[in-house]
């Protein structure tokens, strides 16, 4: 078994740093057949997601995937993103963050961390403002990123 990637740990640390400082953590994701995101919000093969605590419900920042529920244009959606597909995390207000090399997703061989089946969004209410366009009048700052391999 190979060494565990530092990427999920850095994502969790920067998410916590953003939250502790009152910033809104955003992630940028390369969308492929393994990501489960609202297709209408994908631009040029990427999507930027607000993963702040006020914009997500049941947020899990795991070692293999990021999963949560959020509202896009008023509709609750289930989001599932492989950590390998995350290309950046940054603070919306300042642009401070970190960029990452995108790796191809390799599904785990054990059943407990398998890719989820596509399901309908639950009726449980999720907070709004996951779509940057829904987040208010302030545009996100251009991220200042350090690329990590």
C-alpha cells in the first residue's frame, strides 16, 4: 500500500482556516464522469463550489471524496466530487488558497468508499448560495494559489 496523499489533509486544513477567519471556502473541480454536480453550472469542464458551512448540508471532506447537499438555483442537489478532481481551494474574499495537480480518479476496491449511485435530491432542506452566482453581489477574488503535486 502506497503513502497516503497530503491533498485531502490540506483541503481540510484550508477549509478550517477559511472558516476560522470568517472567509468562504471555495473549491474548483475538474468535472468528469466520476463527479456528481449540477451540469448546468459546469463551465469549460470545471465547476467552482462554495463549500462553506452556511452553503452546505451534511458536508464530508473525506480522503477519497467530498460530499454534501446544496441548493443550486433553488433546487437541492447531492454533490459528490473525488478529491483527485479538486484543482484548488481558496478564500472567496481574499483569493488566498492552494492549487493542486488533478489526478485521474481510481475507485477504491472495497465497498464502503465506493462511488455513490446517482440519486434524487432529498427533501431535507439544504442552505443556499453554493452557486457563486447565488452568493450575493460580491464577486469571488481571483485566487492566489500555490500548486502542490
